[in-house]
């Protein structure tokens, strides 16, 4: 063909992702029209790289000029930003980053490797990168004399283009992310072998699946990696350590997958082997039958051998990144799940964690005491779809599924009256439904789903299984805590008098208060009681040493023994003596008990002159009396505590209280309230109580509670019990009614 006449074509392109393919087609068609065959693949490849750089970095309208000058082809790629510097050319290492600032330079590196001469020129309006490649065999001197770059500011002559696979070295040493590296490799291999499509498949971490990691020519839109069965990736049922040719995919039972769907008819593949182990496969496909021969297979294996080690290193680095990300995710899940002991909150956290990392939606079911699954929480990344998801899983409980796949048959969803588009998409997307088990008992189910067309790789399935184990443990802990709390609260209630059964004491306004320590699962050791018997009204307040079941046993023994003996008419001293003996008789680890016990008898028909109280304070903080003048004094004498000594004597003390007096009895949880090193003590309680004149019994309790919280906020580390008896002054019936109505 004549090469003496110069031919030139020119075309402008917009800076869009489609421009690279359009420019490649433009150059390829031009070279075919000019009947240029030798070096055509190299010219198309280098043009593709330079246009890619212009689209990514310049982001302006670009002009592509192709010229035939003698036997040389010159390509010029010009953009509209002359002030923007070009990326540096030269071999750089592969990096695990997708940051655009780290990309670039590959086009110039390939120009260095492929072109006979290349250069960059700047003008006031544009910046141009150009290269020339000879289309015939020449000597070094001929090449230099025939080349006269039109507007270069530097040029790099080469004697002749290297072999096509030698140019892979520029790709392998370029500063590219693993995904971009694979994309450039498959494009280069496709061009060199003259195929219509190319792909690289890599083994997963456990070598049980293969991932189509990069491809060109197999889909109309952007390529998205996906997992495939081995027969959709390899020409045979098992990978072989040699190149293979498949002359007609349509009659090969092993190939009904993505290649056949893209219209490919023939295929050549070569394994990527590292240390005798097949780690991946590179393939080139064509729409023509019997397109590849033995020479193509040999050349492809040479390329596979060049890239195998670099690709494997990049893959292993990505695997390590994913492994660390998974460990970080599980550590975060542990922290969040261990921070709650509520089953409903555990289910909500499990769903939120799953949708943040593993799927587009998540549903958690729990199993009740009858073995029935109940929906605990449902969540979709799109809040507008959450209600639809909830309706779907309420109507159709998903079956247990450990391998990703559709969770509901379409006909079953339609039959349930949920045939809308979103419900069908939820049903057809890949998902898994894993049981939540702990100690061999099924606690529920966690179901995770993804959108239609999304892949659900085995690594994510394994990660979901690890998360399910942690959710199971957290849910079991929550259930145990709930059961323990319910049992403790029920036991605690049984040790205190029922509110509805508290007696009416003539001439006395009384109030009681009990607050256990912060731990809800532990039964407290403090208690109080108030009951009537044979014209007397008895009250008691006590404190058992310790907490838990042992303390509850002592409390129960004390309350029931106390009531039984009081109804028999025994004196307070005799009751304490018998109670002390009963505690000593029991084989209890915890048996020490302090108690204030008293019996009230009205003075006068309606207690208009007060009350006579017979009492014993067995090792308990002494009760305080506040008179109508605001003066606080102690009542009774401290006697030995119960359960400590066998040979001990108790005596009954008798005191009379007048109308207007207020009696306060507390446990040591009040006086020993601490704020750092400072303790409230008896003096602090006396000071607070002295300011309670004129208050009702309940108001006294409220005032002391507020003062305690102000003294030591949140400092109730011990059980606290209080009993207030306010002895009323006699009033006319009308006056009393007006005061009650007026508050």
C-alpha cells in the first residue's frame, strides 16, 4: 500500500467514560481503512491509555488526530488545559489504592515502552501528547531519520517495538490499584490476541469459588465482579495447568454462562500458576467459531506466566485487607452487643450491623416459650422499603438457608397477596437465613438479603455466621438476665408487704420507702413491715448482712417469725430472743441481722394524746424523733444484733410520742451514703430530718430522697429502706375535711 502520501483524520470527544471505547473504535476503523496491519494493536492500545489519562485528569473536551506519514502512524491527543502538568512517566509499583491522585502515568509509561518516538507539546490553548509507531520493519538509523515530530518538546527514540508481552511489564510496574491493574491487563490481552472479550478469574481465599474479577466485552455497562461456578469460568469441569482452546461454546455443555450470554463462540484460556498452584485464569473470547489456534494459546500462556505472581500478590493483599476489615467488624459487633442486656435491643443492633456490612436488609426473629417464631426487628437500608419488608416476613417466614439464594418462591409471594414489584424484588434477591442457637437451644433466626443481581460471596456468608454466633450469645445473656431479674424482683416483692394490704393506723400518717442497690438481678437485704394485731400496730425495719438468695432466706425467716410471734402476744424482747434463736438454728452462710421492732398502742380512744410504743433496737440504727419545735432526738437503746450470739438478753423499752411528733427509722444505706471520701453519717441525717417539720410522712420521704441524691448523685450502692410515722394532732372533722380537699 502507498505510504508516501500523508493522511490525516481528526475528531473531538467529550470527557465521558464512553469516550475511551469510542476513541479506540475510531482509531481501529481508521487503521483498517488505511490498510495498516502491522503494529495496529499497539497503536490502538496506546491511544486507549492516552485518552484515558485525558478523560481522568484533564476533564475537558479532547481532540484526537491520527496521521499516516510515510510508513509511520502518528497519534496526537490534545486537551484544553495546558496549565495542568502531566503525571510523571516511569515504572512505579502496584499500590492498593483507588485514590485518583495516585493514578496516571501509565499512558506515558506505555509510550516509553511501545512508541518509536513520543513527546508532549504545549501551546497557549492546549496541551498535546503524541507518539509515532512505524508500520514496517526498519533499521535503527532509518527509524531515526524518518521521524520528525511536529511540535514536541522532548522525544524518546527506540530501535523497534518490543514483543507485545514485554509491554505488560509497564502495566505490572505501574501505580495502579489491583482492580485497575486487572482491567488494563484484560484490555491489553484482548487487543493483542484480536478477541472480542477477555476476562481474569481469581480463586477465592478458600479456593472453593472463582471470582470474575475483571472483564471487557462481556457486558454493555460497567463491569462488576461476581462469583461463578467453575464450569462458567474454565473450559473444563476442573482447572488444568495448561492453556486450552474451546472452538465452539454453544455446543460445549460446560459453557452456558456469561460468555455464551455475551454472544461469544470460541475461547482460549491460560491458568495463572504460582508455586505449582492454580490461582486464577485469563481468557480471551471471540464471536467467531474456531478463532484461536495453538499459537494464540501459547502466547496467552506466556502472558499468564508474566502476570501470575504480581496478580497473586495483589489478590493476597486484598484478601488481607478484607480479613482485617472482617475482624474489625466483629470486634465492633462484640462491643455493641455486649453493651446491652435487652433482647429487643440485641435484635435491633444485629439488624443494624448486618445492613451496614453484610446485606441490604436484615430481619431477626425470636422464639418464644412455645417454640413459635416472632418478628423481633426488620430493617432495610431504604427506610421506605422497611414496611414492605416487614409485611413480607410477617406473612411468610423464610426457611432456614445457609447457601445464598432466593428466600421465597415468586408464586408463593404472589399467592400471599404480596405481588407488588418491591416484594418480588425482595423475594428474588440472594439471601441467607441462619439459626440463632446457644447451648443447643434455638433462640431465633437472622435473615440477611441483598438486591437482585448482587453477589453474596462465601466470605460474607462466613462473616454472617460469625456474627450470628455473637448475636446468639448476646441474646442468650439478655434472656438469662431478664429471667434472673424477673425472679429477683418477684422474690423481692414477696419479702415486702403488699401495698394494698397495709393497715390503717388511727392517728398516724405513715410512709415507707425501699430502693435496692443498682443491680436488678440481686435480691436486697433490707426490708420493712407494718401490720396490725389485737389492738396493736406493729412495725419493723431490718437489714440483713449481704445480698442475694442467702440474704433473702434470712429476710423471709425474720418476717414470718416476727408476724407469728407478734400475733401470739409476746413482748418485743421475747420476740427478739426467739427470732435470734431461730436464725442461729438455721444453717445459713449469711445470718447476721439488725432490726428495729416496735408495737404502737393508742393513748386515748382515738390516739388524741399520742401513742405508747414498746420497742427493741437489735443492732439497728436508732430511730429519730422530730417534735413540733423542730428538735431531733434518738429513741431507744442499741442492743445486740440478731444471729451473732446464743447467750444474749433483750429488753423492751417503752416511749410515748405526742401528736405532732414524727418518727424516722432507716437502714444504714441512708447514713452510709458516700460522696467520695465523705459520708452522710448520723449527723447529716439529723440535719436533713430537722428541716422536715410540718411535712406529711410521704413528703418527709421525698425530702430525704432529694437530699441524698444531692449529696451523692447516683450513689445508692447499698439497699435503702425508710419508715416514717407521723402522729397526727386531733382536729375538728370539718377542718380535717377542708384540709384534705385543699391538699
